[in-house]
C-alpha cells in the first residue's frame, strides 16, 4: 500500500525499529523485496538510483515500482536515491517516486541547502507531496559499483568518509525543511576497506540536535550487531545496495550453467534470483525490526 516515507519511518522508530531500503535496478529484485516485506508483515522502501532514473527505461521502472508498492499488502515507499539534478528529480517524481534524497552533500554547505530548497520549490510548483531526505556530510564510495579493496584509489578506507559536522545539524534541518536527514558517520558506499568503524559518538551527537529521523546509507558490510543499535539513535531508515547485488550476482554465477543445460531455463534462473534477493531482504528486515 502507498506510504509516505516519513510516516513509515517515524512509525517504525516509535516501535524501536528501522526500515530497510533496497536499491532496485530491475523488477525481479523489487518483487523479491516486496515479497519479503509482505512475508514479514513490515514496511519497506524501494530505492532507485539516479543513474537508473536518468533514462527513459528507468522512468518506466519507477512507474512499475509505483504499481508494485501501491498493490502490496504492507506499506512500501518508492524513493529516488542520491539525486542532485533537478530534471532527474522532476522526471522521477512524475513517474511515481514519492520521495527523493536530494543529495548536495558533496557541495559547499550553502550550496547543499540551496539545492534542497530548489528541489522543494520545484516539487511544490509541480503540486506533488514529495518527502525530501537531505544529506549532510559526504559519503565516500560509488553508489552503483563496489570496487574491491585492491582496486587502487577505489575502495575508501574505513573512517575516511567525511563526517557530518553535528554543529551544522540544527541550522541545516531548519533551513532545508527536509523530512529526513542522511548522515555520514564512517559509513561508505560499496565495500569497506577493512572493518567498518561507525562513529556512534558522532551519531549520538547528531541525534540529540534534531528530532528528524536519521538515515544510514552504505549499510552493506556493517555487521548486524552494529545495525541493531541504529534505531536507538533515531536512525529509522537503513540503505542497502551492494550486498543485495553481490548475492544476486553470486547466484547467477553459480546457477546459470545449470539452467542453460535445463533447456535455457530463464524462468528457473529468475526463481533463484528471487530466492537470493528475498533472503537478503528478509534478513535485513528481521535485523532492523523489534
Ligand atoms: P551500499 O551499497 O554500501 O549498501 O549503500 C547503499 C546505499 O546507501 C544506497 O543509498
């Protein structure tokens, strides 16, 4: 069923839970994620990468995810992830995204605020009731590709991501009017170089400065024993991408030959894709739920 992202996340936080969000590059993965959420009786979030949304077929995928979310038996939101291009934001919202991460975190502070306000003005003019997540503090890493730790210059070392400056939080929240706040507390996109070193002290300092639900990106590779602590720090949304892709790709590597031998059985292979993505989503839902 259709759900406002901020309502979904706030309701989860009230129960001591967080809501997992999963990047979906395709409909098979989205079906698996929603199936896992329905089986768990929990809400979830389907994320669309800006590189997907920037293409005509990506906009068609968003429309398909919109239909999937609305028809689900649990609350499901569809969010455009990490967007900084106003044209892509407008297109994705028109196609059916109900929320956007307006990401100016790589920009100077004032420009970050200006980008969020420009997106809000655009969406208000379009007459949409779109939930905006904003990001303060840049995350290292690539959103769509995870590089191995031996790829020179690619994998960010743990602890090297730009941390959110907690002293800016109150001003940033007040001036942007964002409904959720993504933070950088040692989390990175893609694979961690070594063990993740989350700065819970920084997160706690942020959490006391705003009542907005916080968002933890780059959750792949963070152990469940760490993720379970998130909701207590007002982190109500946790984003996963790399680990979900890794599982699907491993399944395809391992099982494609067998399905080729079985009469070029694409349907059988897709069923195994579903099992992999569904299992990952089910584990994340269980980890974050109280
Ligand atoms: P990972 O690829 O590190 O899981 O990050 C996902 C993410 O933050 C999507 O916004």
